[in-house]
C-alpha cells in the first residue's frame, strides 16, 4: 500500500525569513530554541533570524557539528531545559535541522535516543509529543525541512536514521536569500545531494506517482541550475531553483531512497568528517549503472525519463554526465581523493546492508555488490 502524505506548511520566497514570528504564533511556540552552527552564526544568517524574532524570548544553541551526534543532541537538550523552551527553530543546513529533530524526540520522550532509531524498530515509539519544529534551511541540498527523517551518529558510532511523521517540521521557511553567500564548494556538494535525492527516490520501486512527478521536476531544475548557482552565488534565479529542487527531493523521498544513501550513511559513520552530499555525488554513477539491470527500471523506463529531464540524448549517458558535472563543479573525482581507505570497506558494507535505505533500492545489493560499488567509486 502506498502512503502519500504532505504535511509541512512551506513558505518559499526571497525574504520569507521575516515570517518567523508569525509562524511561531500560528504553531504556538512562545519560547523557541534556535538550533544552528558556528558557520551560520559567523556568516550573519543567524542574526537575520534573530532580527525577525524580536517579540519572542529566544535562546540559541550554535554548536551543531558537521554531522550531528547523540552527544550534541544531549548538549542542546541541556540548553533547552535550562531555558524552559517549548519549541524549536532550526536555522542551517541538514545537520542543524536533523539535530533539532533529534532534540524534538529527546526533549519529550524517555530513554536513550537509539531507542527511537528506525532500524531498532523505534519509529512507532516517536509520538505526537515531539517538540514542534520550524525549519529554516540555509543550504539547498538535504531538504530536511520537509522530511520526516533525521540522520544522527549515535553513541556507539553508527549513523542511524530516525523516521516519523511526527518529526516533520510544522513549517518550512525556504528563503533563497539566505543561500546567496554560500561558498561554491558547499553549493556544489549540497546541490549534488539534492540531485541524488531526486534521482534515487525516482528509481525506488514503490508506487507513488506524486513523488515521481515531484522528483523529476526537481531533477530538471537542479540539473539546469547547479552550475550557475556554483559559479555565481548571487544568481537569484539559480538559487531559487536550487532551493526548490532541494525541497522537492525531500518531499519525494518519502517513497524511499537506495544504495547511494546506504553507502553514504555507512561511510559517513566510519568517517564523520566526510560530507554527505559529496559522497552521494561519488556513488551516483556506479549505483545508476548497477540499478539499470533492475526490472522496475526497465519496465517503467526510469533511466530514459531521467535522461530526458537532464537534457541527455540517452539513458546510457547518465553516469558519465554525472562524472562530468562533478568535475565541472570542482568536486573530487572519486573516494580516493577524499582519503577513503579500502581497509574501511568491510565496515562500510556491513553498515550499508543494515541501513534503512538498503531495501528500497530497485535492485537489492549483496555484500559483494556493495564492495564492487565502493571499488568503482574510488
């Protein structure tokens, strides 16, 4: 059975951050905790959110790490308790939004955070008591502002997913103006993350036509505008389209993702310093070639439809087109340039097989398949 659910109220426009107070009032948040990171604060973006919240007593947690950890969620929880907060505003990229989702659980549910991880059977344990969250993305990549999931490195080192409709932000304020100062390298990496979301969810075999349509449109927008946004950070049309594509990828991936994310999640747990979007860009060509043999891909002409959205002549051109795009964006040629070691492969394979995205790939990978995908991506 297909479950199709779109719940988040989205405000998408330049200057939308000015709606923060109104959204807090609508949702009933009176003492918000802003979850952000040092980079967002240093860039002046946090101050723009604070300027829009002049009527509310606001507390700030600005220590979100590049990959959120259970320990960082606990640190934010201490700030939450001390300030007596009643709601969350995440201002930042996917890391800040995911940390806020972890806190939405921890602040209102008993027991260790791991109890609520998807692969631990924890999703049904996340109730509607979860703290209300407003998400203000400052990158165009993860789309976490409209997604029901969060990825957090728990205390035992695993990078786990937490999924519940109760974690979906009550509001997403998507203001492309907040991304105008994003550096080229981060624009490229987060943009490829959005492209990976659109492609992987479109390839996932579940029946969800609305998600397919949203993903294809998002792919077309992102593929046409990522170079422009990377080359000229002040290109407002490109920034608007990348913000939309990021949001669309996450709206669609309620359908499921696949082997790209299984590998990225696992490798990111082995080395948390690796950027998730960059890893997705490295894995996409090999995984698309692997998925081409899946019956659902052939039956529904999935690759041909993606090629059309990307302006390519043939489905066979997709893997090389992605490699070429990575090169033009200044991304690494492969995992080896990121310092990935072959001695890590077995740990990565073990994690990929256990990942929540593993079973929604159109072609279920074996341990050997994952080893070969890693090798091809080096």
